[in-house]
C-alpha cells in the first residue's frame, strides 16, 4: 500500500468495493460488520413483526385472517427469528461492530493484534449466515434456536445445515475474542495501564474471555448433533441409553455465558455514555471493571437454571438457583455506580444518554425478573410461559439493543465524520422505548396468567393483552425506521463533525473524525485515567 | 492497517514495536487457540466420563474390539513425531532450513503412518459390522464372534461406546490431517526461504498445535483401548 496523502482518513484512503472486501483495517472491518449485522437485524425484525401479527388474534376469532397457513410455518418463522437475532445480531453486534472499531482506538493502538484473522472472522460470519439463509430455501428448520434433542434428531427439517452454519459463526466469534484478548494485552499505548483502560475495553475484554472459553463447547455440541443426525452415534439418543438432557447441559454451558457475551459489552457502552454525558468521573471505576470479570466468571456456573424442570436433581437445582442469584451482585454494583455517577453530575440529555438511561430502566426490570425466574419454586410456575419471553427480551432488547443504539449515536460522528439530526434521533428513542414497554410488559402479565410460549394460538382470554403487545411491536418498527432515517440522512446531509463533539476524555476523541488510517497522527502517551472530568 | 517494515530481516507489521513484540502476540494468540481446542475435546471427555459411569460393562465390552497393540504403536509414532517437530524448530533457530524441512517431513510421515494404521482399524471394524450408534450391526457382529468361538455380545447398546469411539478418534483424526497440512505448508515455506533464525513463528505455532493433537491422543489411547 502506498503512502496516503496528508489529511486522508480511513474511508477515503482507498477507493472501490474491493478495497473494502480485502481490507485489513479494523475500522473498515467494523463497518463491514455494521452493514451485515444490520441487514440480519432487518430480517430477524421482519420475522418478529410477522409473529406478533399472527398473535394479534386467537385463531378462531371472528373477522380476522391468519398470517400463517399452519403452526409449522409459525414454528419456522419463530426459529429463524431466534437464531438470526441470537447468532447473527446480538452476539456479533457490539463486539464486532463497535468493539472492532473502537477497542484499538481507545487503547491507543494502530490496529488489532491479528488484522488478517479479523477479516477472516467477518468472512466466517458471512459464510455461516449464507448457509443459514440457504436453509430457508430447503426444508427450513423448526426446532427453535436451541435445537433441543430429541426433536432436533428426528425432525425432517434442515437441522444439520443450520447447525453447521452456527458452528462456522462460532468460529467467527472465537477469532474476534482471541484477537481482542491479545490486543488488550499487547498493544496498549505507552502509559495505558490496565487500570487506565476505558470501561468499554474492560467489558470487551471480559466478553472476549467468554467467547474463547465457551464457544468451543457449543462447537462440539453442534458437531455431535450433526453426527447424531448423520450417523446416529447415540450420544443424545435414549434408545441406546444416550441422554437428551446432556444436550441441554452442553448447550447451556455455552449459551448461558453467551447471554453475557450479549450484555457485557452493552454495559461497557453504558459506562462510557453515563460518564461522558454527566461530565463526571465514573463512580467506582475499579468496581465496574472487575464486576465485568466477575459476571464472566459466574456465568460459567449457572447453566443449570435452564433445566430446573428437565429432570435435574433437586440439589443441583438449589445450587444453580443460588449461583444464579449471585449474578445479581456484580450487576447491581454496576447499576448503583452508574446512578452514583449521574448524581450531582451536569447531565446532558443527548440521544446517546437517553438510550443509556433507557438501558438502566429496562435492564433493571429484566434483571429483577431474572431473580424471580432463578427462584426454584417460582420457576416451576413460570417456565415456558411468556414471562420468560418478556424477561429475556427486556435483557437482550431492552438491554443490548438500547446500548447498541446509544453507542452508535455516540460514536457516529467519529465513525463517519458527520453529525446526525438530534431531534430525529431522540424521536427514535421515544418510539423504541415506549414501543418496547408496550410490547413486552403485557407479556409478563400473560406469562403469569399461564400463556405458554412458542404456540401458534391461544385461548380468547389472552387476546386483549396480545393485541396491546402487537401494537407495541409496530411502535418499535417505527422507531427503528426513524433511526435508519437518521443514519442515512446523517451520512448524506450531516454537518461536518468536530473531533470531540461531546467533550469526552477517552483516546478515540483525541484523533480526527473520521480517524486516519493508522488511527493517530502521533502515538498517544497516556498520563491519566479515562474519565478525568474537572 | 497491515503495512509493515523490515527489522532484523523480519517483516514487522506497523502496529508492533519490534520482532519480539510481534512474536509475543502471536504466541499468546496460538495458546489461546489451543485452549479452545482443549475445551472442544473437553465436551467429548465429559460425555465419555458420564456414560462410562452409567454403563461400565458396556465400555469394557466395546474395548474388547480395539487392538491395544495397534493403539500403542500409534501412541509411540505420535510421541516420536512430537520429538521430530521440536527438532525442526531447533534447526530453524540454527538457521539450517533444509534440515528443518527434513524434520518436518519426518513429522508428516509419522502422521501418515498414524492415519494408515487408523484406516486399517476402521475398515476391520466395518467388516465386523461395527458402526457407530444405531448403525451397529449386532447380528453380524455376533455371527463373526460365533464363528471365531468368542463370547457373544451382551450389551444391547454397544453402539453407544462406538459412537464415542468414532466421534473421538474421528475428530482427532481430522486434527491429525489438519496438522499434516499445516506442517506441509511450513515445510514449503522453509524451503522457499521465508524463515530465518529470527523468524519462524509459523513453525512454532504449528508445532504447538501438533503437540496438543499428540496430547489428546495420549488421553484417548487409555480411555478407548485400555478401559476394559
């Protein structure tokens, strides 16, 4: 690559589509992830809208047509909604988009440790996604995103192909995590000690540990499931003395930590936003940093709470119940620290801050209902009802998606060198926040009334609350359409962004917007912590 | 951005300070990747432990059909190959690339011997009707045993043992083949003159991978062959 002229940034340094598909620049790879993950989000979101539309009325209700011909189609759409949103949107979401772009910038590095692996990881995600989308044109898949045995062994749908797709996407996740761990250890700028790293970096680091340690277990689980279907090896097959519940243990040994792959980086973003928009040093920096590691550590010992009613022993259930509640401790530490940071701060209600506060509100509800579900006796009543659905949507959508939107608005000026329309951004927040609560709060009530999840139909008594929920889903859709508008409008008509529009203190704001190819014109030397507001 | 400059005869990417810095990052990355390999096999080992606890007689009965002598030869072959890969690295450090390539070649040869022995083991089992899981042909197997005057099979779920046998040794075999390809790639690069005494990261990394593959076999051998 030749010398780039002075004043060139990472976007203008090279021209042409191929320069993007072969790029080794972590910032450009972040943009590749952004475009692809947002496209997957659109597909997963349309599936969600269809599901909610189907549930607008019970099937025998007068004067309404059905969206789906039968329950089979509903099960398939449900599976794609779950699998796409989990494997292709929320897991890669924050680390691969914002993490790729900002982790090196925040620690003053020129790139991630292994740029080629970084690009390979994007190609893995795309290959896996292509395979997953291909299954839509074959026999499709109807197992739900969890692929539970024994049904997943017996069903005639394209489980093997989907499982291989998830395996390849897991590779992508491992490569990203591995890259981040080494980057954090080896590429920090002079003076950037571990305890001067921004909390977003701490969160990504904790996430990366989970990605590297948990994903291989999913890999072997999925391989065994594929082997079970192809060769009938018997490991999950009761006919040969195999144990279908073993599959659940293996699956959740990955997938529960994976829940923290989804939420930890979101918490990292919120730490950045709260400090910046309160103009205050973050309260309890060390506590927040280590609580991320704490959540990562505990996450490996709570998987059994997905199996309270799967024939697990009562002793195991009790232990898992206790361990699960333990997650509440580091989480609450973060919540209290954020609120303490805002206390007596000079708070600016810009759109990223609105999303951060939305996160705190929604995540509190998601977290507290998590404690309810962790309680053995209550879970016997609530398991497999809409209460669970509402709980994890509050955590994953109310938590992760709120944070990703907040983070995206926060860093948009740095990524593209342009400002977006603040009014439209705030409007998107209002629609998404209200729409979210309208959609999912009634589901808590439906769940406690006993409405089971994953069904195509329900009794007439559940209809009013389901209708409210469906209307809420339309509000969310409007909110995201407005958000899409702010992005496109900002890219085309946005005013030129200053280097540090928010007056933030972390390193990425010290370089130009958008950053030059090597991130900084001079290697930064760090002499203070990340949030030294006066 | 992956531009680079040459320091001490080594391409050092722009985001690293010097040769040592770049190497230490690569080493850390390789070890992290090895952790993922071990955890992946870990799933199989956990499953094995669980079912062995439930059905000890069935595992003992299955191990009857594995020839410990062949397994033992394969163990020796792999341990020897771990030695030759270290010899390869030694010659890289001494800047004797032809000898390094030869040592890697011997390592690949060991891999080939291992796979050939595995091939004969597998085909012999297929001949006896021993397939994994549900595909195991118990009638055919008992027929063979009756002809040879050996005791018949009592476990009805013998296929489960062979489910583990084929999954574990099969996944390991795939890793041996991967390792051989990677060694071949290192050999090719050594002969092309890519490496010197300051730079042989690829050989180092593939060497670590090969040791781990070897190590997994050292656990598989007693668990599968000697368990009776």
